[in-house]
C-alpha cells in the first residue's frame, strides 16, 4: 500500500471570498512540517492556490523543497482569487464547477501558467477548491496536460453548499475520461479520492445506513451519535483535521484489510497556524495537530507504507 499526503496549500482567509488582500502567513509553517516529513521519508504533494503561487516568500519556501526533490507542486484553484474575475463573487461561484466552462479553463490556465513560471515545471496534479469538481473541470485539466485529479470525497454530498455529489464514490482510485466521472480503463486522468470511509467492514452498507439516519427525526434522536459511540457506525476522514491519530490508524488498518492500493491523507496548510482554520484554533491545537501527523507517520513507517506524490503514484498505477 502507498501513502499519499496531499495538502491544500492556500491563503490565510477561510471562507472569505476576496479577489485581493489574501495573506499567506501560514506558509511559513510549512518548513517545520516538511522537516517532519523528511524525518519519515515522506514526499507530500502541495496543491497551490493563486495567492500562494504568486507570493515571492511562499514561492521561495516551496521551491526550495521542490528543488531538493522532497515534494511535488500541484495546483488548487480558488475561483474567487484566481483571475480572470468575470463572475460575481459569491458562494455559488466559489465552486469552480458552477462557472461557465470557458471561464473555468481561463482560471485554471492562469494558475497553471503562474506555477510553471515560478516553479519551473508544469503541474500535473490538481484538486478543486471546496471540492468543486465536475466533467467540465476535467476537460479543462486535460487541455492543460494534467494527469492526476484528487477532488472526489467518497460518501460526501456537497449539495448543501451548491457543490457536487460524490456520495456514490468509494476510496478506490480509478482512471477516467473527462466525459464521465465513471471508471474507464485507459482514461487520460487518474482520480485519487481523499481517503474517507468507515471503521466497519462494509463501506457501502454503512453509507446507506448513515443516509437513512439523516432525517430530522433521527437527528433529534441522536441515533448516529449513539451508533458512533457504540462503535457500530464510524465514518472517518484520513485527515488530522477530522480525526485523532488512533482513529486514523484504525481506519488505515481497515483500508489495508480491504486491499485498497493507497491512502490519501488530506488537510489544509491553514491548519498549521492557529486561528486560521476551524480545525486549529489555539496554540495547543497547533501542537496537537503536528503530533497527530507524527504519530500516524510512525505507524506508516512501522507497517512499511511507501510514500509517494500524486504524480509518482499515477506513473505506476
């Protein structure tokens, strides 16, 4: 089994849709994070938003890691701060998939070209901001020469936020063509979903059961919470933002038993600096966040998981 760590490397503003004034102070914390990765022989994929890719200090920090061969640089498009700005800035349009296809392409091209210019190599891996991915985005990625995509969040429906529905997907990577998000042998893009599933054996059954308990009646009865505490229905994101180290390790063991070929841990660079994301609000949270990552990396090393970037995984998949 391979271990992928993919980081949405983005500006400090959380859920504030600004075309300008997007500071990137959190990127200073990446040097400390990368030291941790280097200790365990881990090569992450940093997926860069436009403010990060155009900030000289951020570029210097990340480029030094890339030049040493310790990471991959990919792209991560936030439509609200990626030119051209031809749309109204609002929640609907914060999802790249909701924009006209040609505007999607122009924004992706703008981000792609600035990464090429500032890092000296074209990015080939992508994740949409807010998971806003669809077939139109896939077509644009293909036009720009991308090979790897990682926006699918299994068993999640973002319809509440005017986004895509990935609830029928599981964590299995698959090749596909832009015309459909269904698996297709020989497809031009490799989808590597975020690792999301359940501690229980049957992911599909657990997902269907979880959906049945989404009604207001069951919510009032706190049925899902009861089942979770009893260890009967435990949905897990492989992310230090959503789970503690022990839970991530249990989930990884479940994925290994089910013979999934890889784990894709995800988180945001903003969680490296207290107060910038809803997951890390205090300095103690910040310390615990890195501790969760390190404890998981110790486990990964002990069981022999091989670290790869998105592009490296695609080249051998």
